C-alpha cells in the first residue's frame, strides 16, 4: 500500500483532526526508529498510519 492510500484510509475512519495529526506524528516516529534500526522506513510508517 502506498502512503497516499494509507492517509486516505486514516481520514476515512478518523474524522477528528487531533487523531489524524497524532497518527502522522507517530508515523514519523516509527520511520525514525525503522531507519535507526535498519528496517524499511516506508513499511513501518504506513503500518503505523493505518493501525
């Protein structure tokens, strides 16, 4: 799944702006951890965005 589709699903099921901002913030944290640990940043960012 591409990030755009993940954001689309996020916004479909979360109408509160706070929840959307929170998910995107956590996405960035997950990307940073993935990068630091040598994992796929895109995968872990998207996983956190849609869960």
